[in-house]
């Protein structure tokens, strides 16, 4: 299993940063290699990615979500085995720290070599930077979902 952690400070209030992150269908605008995300229902999404010529399709489920705190997910089917969590930290009224952790299982020689050489770290860092540019240039979110999804062990 490979793991990447990255944080980025964005010059928007925590509500704006969090609300934008719940708009999964906008991810291709700032996330490299993500071609399309379709929101199936409140907790399920379908992803189509193409990273270094390796195309993958998979479903993911939100496993925990608390407004302005965290969004966690895991893949549930398809080619890619991964999970992640994004947490939001209020720095002041107009600045938020977004912390991203992604864990995945590289498959095939290209993905395993890329993980070993740190390409995945650079990709997540670049995606975090593009998220910062995307949300700061807009100044507001493209939409919001404020639902709460408790962890399975808290239900």
C-alpha cells in the first residue's frame, strides 16, 4: 500500500473550502488524471481516471463526512483500490488549511515504479496547488452538500 499526505493553505473561509470539496464532479477541473466523476447518490461516486496512459474506472463511497471537518472515502469496486481523507482546519476567518491523505494499492509495473519514484507525491502536491488556485480564483464554491455521514462504528 502506498500513501501520500499533503496540506495546502487556501485564502477562503473554511465553509467555502469544505463546500467546494463536496462537489466531486468539479474535481477534473483541478485534479490531474481525473477525467470524470459522477455523483450516484449522497455517498457514492463513479470515477474515470487516466494517469500516465493507465485508464481506470471505479466506484467509491463516502465512509465519513462532517461539515467543515472531514470527508473520508474508500473505493468499493473497479480497477483501483484506494481510500482517502481530507480534513479542514480553520486558520482564521478567511484562511483554511486543507490536509489530504490518500492510500492506494499500485498495480502493474508502471504504477509501482511511479510510486517508488515519488510521482504520486508530486501529483497530489500539484493537485493541492491547483485546488488552491481554483477556489481562490473563484472566491466561492460551485455548490455544496452539507450532509453528515457518521463512521460505520458510530452509527
